[in-house]
């Protein structure tokens, strides 16, 4: 049986139940002091690596932490119909959240809404929807990663910025259909929620639901910009930059929010590298020295020379003379965005080659500045490993709205690293996630261009034409049965391999432009 009925968890129609923030022996709820600062919060439920060091001040060496709070039955709220959740409470500072449950094969039929309190101002936000359809991001069924016994179901992570208070409500819906192309974040609307006249009338909910609050860790000095501003493509004709889409001006101005480092600057990293950090960095040793925080861009000619050096023994004379590959773009390494390498599995997972790229959005909201992108990625990484139980971050690459590209899953950006991004089609593919939610909001032209540049290079390493189709074998999913051979576009959206709204309708509509641009960068 998938999940549990709301009636089986003792949902009542009386008074609201609050989860105490103190150990069971103390029934008091944490409060805010008269000075207006949060009172100390007792540790609650499960604590993961790093939570023992609750922040007492700004420290550059804090690796981050996760707080886990079990969701409790609430009385029927006639205004919202919520049956599970948490009443308002003070918590340790966090910046990203998500709801997690025990069985990764169980879908959450309903809505999850949250309010958070800004740590800087003490103001509470309006209610925000959290994207609930996230189980399709993950390892293929029957793979060792999926069969590890560690995997859990979860909503998409939502970036809320530095916060110290939270309230949650879960609103089951008998109609469990997934909305088409709806931006799940920031609507603040209660329309369409169930009135919930009784426990027996609500839909099935997953067992063991909890709220995970993620502190991505403090940025080290100099990290705020997340690396150098993306450089112009080496060897390009020098044509005019594509104009911003109507209504896109806010994205185009993003780079002006904070002081950007000079072109070619790197994110400074200090301290001795651990063995795991050395291994992750060494996976890129054919491209950059050990400990590099950024892989620099190359000209088209330099990229072709590098390809011959990397794959020379497998290339024909014609391919060596003129391989179709786009100029290598600049990529911020895991060390560059501050990955805590102790969170992932020690070994790397590879597939045989890369025949296609799947494009995603993170569904984490658009209310981030590009200077915060490394923090978001650290949050995703911790959420994927500690909350969802994956071996590493699921995506192979991430792209922010300023067009910066980041290394995702460890193993080497030029190598065929097997990710956990498109359930059923993780073999022989790479996964690229644009940070943000693009159901109703257009992606920035810089982000679209970055995806085109990245795919032109990554697919070019394996001789793939971005404008063509390729044959993939399904590992099992809700669109294609395990073992079925499927003709897929070499650059596809997540929804092309799995029944999901990802990467959002607005981003999916840009994939035609991505394909043509990528082919052009390859010289086709």
C-alpha cells in the first residue's frame, strides 16, 4: 500500500497540535526573547552531520547542517483544509527546506505550503507552495543507488534565504493530477485547496513525513560572486548579444546586484584538502591543476586540441582533423562552490558514454541572487545526500540565471559521470539543471546561452549532434517500461523521458534555441 490514509494517522477535527521544540520531558515551546532574538532551540528529531555545531556567529568553517522536524496532525482548518504540518516555531537558522518521507516510490498527492521568518528582519513571508513532484529526479529503478536502502521520497527543495522561523501545512487533494506548467513557487494562493470535512475524505499521504531545514554553510571570504562572470565565447564572430526577452530585465540586471570579480578571477579556497576533496579535484586533473576552483574556458582550437589529447586513440583521422565540438566553457568546480566532500559516497559512478543531455529546473524558486548560487548548490547537495539518501548531488551540471556553469556530481566534468536526474534515463546521459522555477517565468537569455555552450562541448566530447535524435534504453519510469528502446532528441527536457512538468514550460520552449545554438558552436 502506497503511503497511509490520513485517517490512520489520527487526524482530528478538534484543536491544533504543535510539535514541542524541547525534549519530550519538557512540554514548552521555544519562544522569542524580549530582546527580539530567537531563544535557544533544543535539538529535535534526527540530526545529520554538522548539526552539533549550531551557529553562534559568522564562521567561515561551518560545513552546514540539517534539522529534521516530524510533521504532526493538525485539526481541520476550514480556511485551508490542512491536516498535517507544523505550527509557527523558532528554529536554528536555515536557508533551504523540503518535506521528506520514507518511501521514494510514493508520490505526495496534495499541496505543501510553508511560511518562513527572515532572520534579518523578523518578518514572516506569505504562504508559498513547494513543488511536490520530485521523486522522478533520482536514480534508475533497480540501480545500486536506488537499491541502497537509503533513498527517500521528497518534495523539491525551496530556497527561502536565511530564516529562523517556519510554519508548514499539508493539504491533501483527492484529485492528484499534476498541474501542467504551473510555477509552484511564490503564488501565495489558497485557491483550489480541499475543504477537508473529515479524516476519511482526504487522499493518501506518504508515511513518515518530516520537514528538513538545510543550512548550506557559511560562504568563505570572497565566495559571494560564485566565480568569474562568464566570458564571451572564444573565437565567436563577435555578433551582438541576444536581446533579453520581454519582462526579462530583472534577470539581465542580476549581475549588477553585487560587485562581480574581475574576469578570470577564482573563488579563493583555504585550508588543507581532505582525501575526498583531493579525489574529486583529481577527477579533473586532465583539465586543471589539483585544487582548482574554476576550469577556464578555451578557444575552439584549444578545445579541439584538448579533445585529441583526451580521446586521441579513439578518434579517426577525419575526427582529429575537425571534430565537431563547441569551445569549452568556464566551469566552477566543486571546490569552487564549496562542496563538503564528506557528504557523498567515496567512489564515483560512471556510464559508458554520453549520448544525450536532459535539461531540468531545480523548482527551488527564483528569489535568489547570482551571488547566492554557490549556497543554493551546497543546499541542494546536502538535501540530495542527507535528506534524500542519494550518493551525491543528482545533477551533473548546474547553471545559474547569470549564465555561470557549475560542476555537479563528482567524477570529472569531461567524463561520463552517471547522475540521478531523469529516472529511467540516467545511463548514457548527462543532466543539466537551471537553478530556478520556469513554469510561468522565462529563463534568462544568459542561462539559455550557457546551456547551449555546455551541451555543445559536453556532447561534442562524445561526437553527438545537438540537432539529431539518438536511441536510449529506458531503465524504467512512468512513460517507458524498463528495457524499451526510445528515440530521444540529443538535447531533451526532463518531461521527454518522464511524465513531469520539469523543466517548466517556459524553459522547455527554449530547448529548440538551445539545440540550434549548440550545433552552431560545434561548427555544424
